[in-house]
């Protein structure tokens, strides 16, 4: 009975320490969410993994959803538009205009007592600047250099993002296998505890041996929670690399 009280005190101390940690984490989370620090947060208690992720799907999707990749591609598109604008300066510019005028005037003295004119008018202008071609050629060369730099930046960005995505996927693959191992370990520990409890009731093992088995089950569940957390963290890293974090969080 004394040993049971000591075990209860030790377990209660660990439980209170974990409860304090949870409450402090809730305060931090409320602060990050700009909420009242004393607001309670209800947790589901389970970490639900995503469906199995495929490397090929993630790799191809990143090129079209990653924000940094999209920005690098937009830079190339801007340079292409600038090039078309510069090239247009080499060609003649034609302008067409039209108007309708109406005017009337009266005079108190003179030969004409009044004057009135009205009607439409159309015009066409042709402009071709041949004195500014050197400046246009220089601008065109600069645009070519800027586009080459943008394409190199895109290739470099793609290499970096694909590398980070590959490392995130490696972490995800390991976390997934580790989570499956810990799930199987939980089943074996529960079966081991049932056997140990029957053995204890029959007087085959001592209280200390039963206590050690109980600790092994607690440790196994703790490792499982840690494995689930690592798996979810790996999934979120992949979501950040692919640019779909907002979609995955819904």
C-alpha cells in the first residue's frame, strides 16, 4: 500500500507538470492568434495524418503552386512584355483621330453679321522616329540581359526549392515509417500488460515488475505521440514548400 501511494504521488507530479506545460502552450497559442490570453482552447486529442503523399505529384505540383517559383516566372513574363514594348519603337506609329465641331458667332458691325460652322473632321498622323534607334538598341540589349538573369534566377530557385522539398519528403517518409512502427509497438505493449496483469494476480510477478511494465506502456504511448507530431510537422513542411499550406489547413 505504501509503494502504491509513492507511485501515485510520482505519477501525480508528472501529470501536474504536463498540465502546466499544456496551459502555458495555450497562452502562447492565444498570443499568436491575437486572442484573449485566458481563453480556453479545446483540443481534439488526436493527430490525423494526411493521405499518403507521392513524390512525383509533389514535385510537379511545386512548379505551379510554389509562391517563389510563381514570382520568378512572373519576372520572365514582365521582361517579355518589356521587350515587345521596346520593339514597337522601331516601327512607325499611326494615329487616327476624329472630332465634331460646332461654332456660331454674331457681330454688331462689319460686313458679316454672323458666322456659323459645324461638321465632322477626321485625321491620320504617321510618326517614325529614326533618330532614337541607338537608344532603343541599347534598351533591347539590356532587356535581353535582364531576361537571361530572370531565367537563371528561375533555374536556381527551382533547384533550391526542389532540394528543400526532397529533404522534407525524406523526413516525411521516415516519420511515416516510424509512426507505423510505434503503432505496432502499442499493440504489443497492451498485450504484454494483459499477460503481466494476469501473472501478477496469480502471484507470478512482483509489484515492481508490474510497475515497470506499466512504465513501458506509458513510454510507448509517449513515443507514439512524438512520432505523430513528427509526421504532422513533416507534412506541414511539405505544404509550405508546395505553397498549399492554406489549403491543407482547411
